[in-house]
């Protein structure tokens, strides 16, 4: 009986193996769809919306499948180009299909899928939203592989590894905390700065991929919940409390000293004439007439307490623009957006540039007259206070060439982790300390734990 049992078991296993070999390659590969670095979690990335057409391909043989019915609509060889367009329906190579959602499934998930000449891991879904004329393109893949396409776009892979690892944990935390942010559009996160900049396989780098692998599954946790790992380029000496930027206070997003002094974005200057600023305001719909003054308290050293118009770091919360026909009270974020400033951490002064030369009439002994130009190099004249000026009011005199000088610090919103600050911290870390990324993160995110959740 034992011999018969072994014989039957062998026959059954042989039949099952043969049956599996008859399945499409895409089904076999689906076992490994979550990637070679472990299962992790999956995420849907919206690559594009409202597209009239796209071009699909893959590095191996691939299928186009109806997403809902799972019916195979077409088979293609490796490198074949497939045109998908929308004209009330989805068209594949100009042939209409009945469904409103299709997916590209490669025969080997370790190779890339090509969309509009860019390569991506995972699968691609293309659908036509109800009531829309254009296509939405979604890349579904493991979070860890999604991070491969992010980190080198958000931070330099040439920086110290511990800073890149801190970025990887912050980015992973943001992705998991913001799943379904774009749920109404049919995906979790977008591929732009509204979420995190994602570039697919072309954006990957060996060192940044290593940072992802070295921190696999690790996230920022506050009181048992994964938090958004907000980050920015440079804080300009001090980060900011979240409520002073976005209106909501989070206990882990508190202002702390930054270490970005001497880095490229630490300080900057931008100049604008009164006429230019007035024109920007008018185009934005602020009808205040001729600009006559700006009201903003002077910038002082952080931390700043009890300021009406500045946050704890000195970032501008509000600025009043006064005209001869009204005034406009703008948030610092609105003012930054109007002028394209690097941050809201700035001070202002008003100056009038002096002439670089003067003309002098000269009469010689014969009585002949001529005009000579004499170069001069006097510094610009800074505004002197008007009789009715308060310390935070900067009046415009209306003199020709009058300039509003904006002296600023840092780059970005200033909340959470400063990337340049993280770089400086990592450069000063003890040698061979492979967990220093946690020290960086726990400086910028107060009261958090770094936990491995898968």
C-alpha cells in the first residue's frame, strides 16, 4: 500500500507541474509580483491623468488584460509598441474594447514596463474615468520598489548614506500614511511634488536603493500610528511648528534648530520693484491701487515667541500690503507663491539704488563747454523712517528705481526634516554607525519611534 501511495503522489505532482507549465507566463510570475526584496505593501501611483493617448511596451512578452473580467484582450512580444487612446471608449491600436479599464501584465515581473518611453516596475493600469474624456495611468507596485524611484529624485545619492537612509524612512512613512490620498482619482499617491516625486526605474540609483533596502519596512511611528514624514530642502537655521505653516498642530512636528548654516540654500536675496509687485498683486486679483507700504515685523533670532505675524522660526505667517485704494493681508505662503520665493523665512527693506555715474559741465580757458561723465560707486540709499512709521511698516516713497529687497533663509516649507541639515548631521556622525539615521529622524520628528512594520 505504501508503494501505491508513493506512486499516486508522484503521478499527482507530475500532473500539477504539467498543468502549471500550460498557464500564461503572467500567472506564474504573479507569485513574485511583490518583488525580490520581500512582500512589503503595495501602492498605486498615479503617473498621469486626462491623457488622450499613451504608448505601452515591456522588456518581455506581455498581455493586455481587461482589469475587471481578467479576460486577455491581446498578447504582444517583447518591445512591441501598443498605442492606447480614448474616444469615449478605450482603443488598443485603434481597436475599441468594451471595458473601461485595462492592465499591462509582463511575463516577468523583474523586468521593466515601458510607458511613454519611461520604465516602471510592477504593473500598469489604464482606465477611462466615468464622465471623463482622458485616460488615467496608474503604476501598482510594492512600496519598497516605489521608494527606489523616489529617493534619488528627492535627495542627492552622493550624500552620506545615513542621510539617505533617513530620507528613505521619511519617504516610506509619508507613502504609507497617505495611502488613498488621491482615492477619488483611482490611485493612492501622485508622482509629483504634491505627494513625492516619482520617476520610475530611470530615477533609481545603486546607493539610494541600498538606503531603501537597509531600512526595509522601517517607518516613523507616533503613539502607535505611522506619521507623514514631511521634509524640505533647508530650514534656514530653524524648522517650524506645523500649525504656523498648515494651520494644524502635530506634536511630532515641532520647531527645532537646524544645522544647515553654510549650505547652498541657507541664505538668499530677491529684489522686486514696487511696480513689479503691484503688477503681480493686480494679476492675482488684489485691487489695492498704487502700493504705498508693506507691514511686517523685523526678523529676529529664533526661537521667536508671541509674534502676531511670524512663527517660532521667524517664518512669515502674514504680511500686510497697503495701497492708496485698500489693503491686502496675505499669508506668508501666498506671498511666497506670488513672488516665487524659496521660503517664507525672510525680512524686507526698501532701498533706492544710486547712480553709477554723474554728468559734470566743464568750461575750459577758451570758454568752450563740454559734459564729462564721472563714475561713482555710492551704496544704495536705505529707506529712512517716515514721521508716522511704526517699526514694522515699510513705506514706499515713489522715487524712481525704488527696490524692495527680500533677504531670505532656507528653502521649502520648513516643517519636519531638513535635508541639508540631515546631510550635515550625517557628516558628523560617528564612523561605522549604521543606525545614525534614527538620531537624525528623532531630532526633526519629536517623540517618534522608528519601527519595522513588515
